[in-house]
């Protein structure tokens, strides 16, 4: 049995959540800027949706907005580092998968920098899952720099895709992971982009 360290939780637990939901009644350094419409075949850029009517989840540390049909869970979670997750509704009786966004926060003792934190996470993912990196890049604009990793993996006979944002703040590592089916990724790309655009680590924001 594989032992998953703390650094691997951000990838492992979204997949575990997916598997539980399903049971219930070559990499480069470019940003992922476009996606292909499966119907028209045209390539377009993900767009930020109007989130004014979206729901808000807020704690002393985190802020995020999510679609009204989605739900939030922040109690009875699978592991201590998990803070909350957002979950999409099922679109039909045959829909066995709920797209979800998970936020993990863990104390960092030996790791000091964002670069170190990201490299160790990525290495552990690749050691177990193989090299499924689609894109990766570091974002330095805004109040807090972060790494974005887009990753594909085959798990439980399903092709999954993850988008992760890695942060280091106040001696803590924070990972935001969106998990979806590879075949449905284009359907959710605008929603994914919009949820991530609203996510904030509140103590890291400049004081006015």
C-alpha cells in the first residue's frame, strides 16, 4: 500500500473524494490560455464569468465565490489539513462524478519558500502518478505569488484532470485543487477560471 505524505494530500484527496462520489446513489512551461470547443473545434480563451450572483464562502483566512447550484462542505472532512471543498451538482441520474474544488492548508517546518513547496509537491505527484503535467507556471502579479499546475492522470479507469494553485503564507502551505473529468474539462473551463479568480487568502491582502 502506498503511503501518501502530507505533501501529496492536495492531489490524493480530491481523487479520493471523486471515487467516493462515484460509488454513491508531457509537460511545458506555458500558461494554459486556450481550450478547444468540442462542438465547433474552435480554440478560444477561458473567460471570467459574471460572479455577482454567485454564493460566497468566507472564513478569517479564505474567501471564494462559487456558482449558486454548487455546495460547500467544511465539516467532517477526510483529513486535518483539508479546510473546505466546493462541489458541483450532478446533471443527471447517470452523472457519477461531481467536479470539486478543495482547499488544503498545512504548517511548514522545513520548507521556507514557495519554490521549494511547489517542487516537492510536484515531485511526489510525479513519483506516484507519472509525468502527467500539461502546463505549469509561476504567477507573480497580485498580492501573493503562486504556482499553477495543470495535470492529467488515469485513476480508477477514469481520465482525470487537476488544476492546482500553490501558495506559501505565514509558514503555511496552501493548495487549491480543482478536479474534473478530462472529457468534460472544456465544459467547466470558464467556471474553473472564474472560481480561481475569486479565491483570496485574506491575511495576505494589502491593508487599505
